[in-house]
């Protein structure tokens, strides 16, 4: 049984976030969505009878305004999911420092700002959950993908630290390593390898499982990968 009533997904989109939003809605949670462009979330928000907000998670003022609006419209979020990231690729010596800074800001600093605001509000009631969506790059850096690895490593470190600090306060912090590609309407698995991509609905089911864990057996990290993924 889920001990929470409201959820806020930051960095929401049409993939994993949408699957998670639909699942939480079916389980009775009021779900709010946030992204830099909330217009793309209009149909999903209508489907789950929720609201979509504009928010640049790298800006503290935006994050504070988001939480104020969400709390005013539907109540303080009991579950906050940080699902935003920004990927910069290319040979290391050719990377644009401005793009690298943006990657770090979205993948890691935004997670800090969102988690800090969530934790401040959850601490007063000694209850809540903060989930972070990681990637393969959270635990292994790939060639020509240094900025993404830097950001995701930092986000994982943030989650690990917060899990130790906030768990005694009744706040469940968990990090999900999505180690593989996620299937979508634009990205279907090849016919000869139907299991090569992760199903977003299956990932969402794992988020739900972690959310339902009793406090005496909380998970701080889960790694999900298709069995065809190379180690």
C-alpha cells in the first residue's frame, strides 16, 4: 500500500515519466508534472487529471515557485521524482564548456535544488519520498560522453548522501540506474531482439515497488537493465 497521496515529477516527458504518472494516478495519487515546456505535457496532464507546470530546475526561483504552486493547487507533494537530464556528446577536447556546464546544471544541480526544496517541506511532517532517475552513466563513463557521466555520477552521490541523512527523518531517498535504452513510439526494439530495450511501464512498476517498501527495509538504489545489455 502506498503511504503517499500526492506526487510531483520534475523533468517530465512522454516516456518513463508518462508511464510513472499513469501508474501513480491509477493507484490513487494526485500527480503534478513539471518541465521547461509544459505544453508538451498537456494531453498527459488531462489524462491523469493533473496539472503541468513550467519550471527550469536549474533556477532556484523556478523550483521554489513550482513547489508553492503545486502545494497550493493539490497539496504538498509526498513523492518527488527528479527525471531531468541534459546530454552533451563529442570528443573531449572539442566539448563546448558552456554545454558542459549546462549538462552538469540539469543533470545534477537541478536535482540538488529540487531535492532541497522537497526535503525542507517533508522534514516538517517526517514523511515523504525523493526519487532520482539515473542512467548507465551513473556508474560507468563512456567515451565521448564525459559531461553526462559527470552529471549522473554527481546525482548518484547526492542520492547516496541524502539517503543516509534523510532516512532517519522519515524521508525515503532512492536512485534508479536505468542501464539501457528505453523503448518508445520513436524507438522500437528490432524484431530479432525484442528484449533489447527497457519497457517504460516495467520501469515504472519498479518505482512503485520501491515506493511501497516498509521503512524497515528501504532500498536506496536499484539497477534495471535488459538482459541483452552488455556489462
